[in-house]
C-alpha cells in the first residue's frame, strides 16, 4: 500500500529551478530525429508514436496518439530501459496536450495524469500513483514542465513550478515510459519533450540520524558537546538531532552539529525538517553552509530563524528577509537552494519566503545550530537532512 501525505498546491518558486547534471536518458530531447533508443509499444500501434517538429526545446519532440477504442490504438507509448536509479533523483519532462477538451490519460515514470476537461482557459487534471489519486491541478494548453523530485523516503510532483503532491514512497526506476490511453471511443494526442533523469548525489551522510549515533556529524563547540544529542520522535524514522537548551550562563551559549562534504561544491539544494521544542522561548536556530580555508572556518553563510515566542520566526540572511513567518506546532520543512549565480532561495513548509544574493560561491560543509536570544534559550530539533547540488 502506498502511504500518502497531505497534498498542497503551493508555488515553489517565482523562477524555474531544475536539477543540473548529466541525464541517464538517451535522446531525451528527440534531437536525433528518430525514436532510437526509445522502443514503441505495443507493437501493433507503432505508427502512433512519431517524431514531430512542434518542440518544447530544440527541433524535435515525440508525438503519441491519437488513441481510439476501435480502429486504432487504445493506448500507445514508448519506453527506455536504464540501469536502475534510486533516490535522490529528478525526473523532468515537458508535456503538451494537443486536444485540450478530450478526456484521456497520459504519464511518465511513477505518475499518471487523468485529464477531466477544460477549466476556463486551463486543462484540469487529477494525478495518480497507481490507482490512488494524490493531487489535482491545471495545465496550460501549451507546453507544461513536469518534475518528479525523489528523495529516499518520498517524492514531490511539481507542475509548472507548483507542487501538486508529496507521496510517501521511495522510488527506484529501471524503465522510463511515456504513454497515453483513452477510455472513450476517440482520444487525443500528446507531445513529450526534454525528458531527463538525473541522479542527485547526497552530500550528507546520516542525515536522518538513523545510525543511532551522530557520526560523521561533529558536535560544536567542544565545550558543549553534552547539549548535542540524538532523541526519539523523529520526523522520519526513530531518531533526530536535538541541540540545546542554550543559556547565557551555566550552559551552552550556542551549540550545534556540523559535517564536511567530501568535495567542494558551488550550488546547493538543501532540504530538512526542523522543530522548535518550546514555542514560548525566544531563541535562534541557524543553518550555515560554510567554507573551510586552511583547516579553519572561512566565510560561514548563515540562515537564521529568530523565534518570537508566539509561534513565528523572523528570517535573517545577513539582514531581515521576512518577519513573523508562522511555524507549525510540530515538525516543519525547509528547503534552501543556492544557484550558480549565488542567489539563495528559501521555502518553509513549501511556501516561498524570498531570495537574496550572496557574494560567496564555494561550500565545504553544513552546520545546524541554536543560540539563545534571551538569558535562557530552548532547544531545536533537526531531521531528514539532505543536500544535493
């Protein structure tokens, strides 16, 4: 059985941010002008899978259909077998519905879209994982960008920059299929283009703390290692990291845990879960992506959440980025993207908070920490830490 989380339709970003790297899909843009190495299926309907010129990018794209219950193909598709890829990865493709008003299904990878007709100038759909509906939304009558962002325990479905659903299932793909089918006498056609599957190396080890130890995380500073520990009731699994409580005297003024990457990187896609243990205490949670110079800390780029004691935080990146952002009473999620132009983009609970430009560009490690804002501070918890380029 597939476990499903709550679904959203929150805008992920005002700009398009997609994965970079080498795709394991061959001829994903169909720029070879042929299907090869894609295999059409079923064999009786190979004439319904063709290359055409109405492309999303480049010169060519794939056309599938039209589908028909009789005197034609009730379903058509193409597939490509690959060496199995496990999360984290990003599967992206562009999709265009040629006949906006017809009712049929289309899909790629783990998600099927069932189109239910026009909604004004948009095309309404419901997204399915197997037989289970996971979310709904609309697409344009032109090209639409579909992204499936897979993490070890779940994956996001994103359509034109809007997250439609998070599905609590780990994915491994050994075959990528593009297809369409109809349940009516006559169905329509779809265009596919820019199919990409990129493996995303996770630079964080033991990000879920399920090893039952901190290793390879290092508690900092050395004087306050007792204030950095593993506790139960994690966001995912059994354990999570707890830092604190912090105190101006007779305790840790600040404490945290850090981990060096095994190589220097210049772009960051960080996701984690965090929880403030006592919402009434005013203190600070910090997330720093740092550089190591000559064995010592160089520039430490800090994102800080200043708890206001009323369930909200002021968000700082050098200066105030956004005031009074509400937190959930339990676990919250955070995503931080640093692009190649040194812009930082931040989301909390899948809501876009803002962007700022920084002057730094090489990163060697991650630190999660907390500090007191008053004489007595509280504790913060962190879990499900994942960082890719």
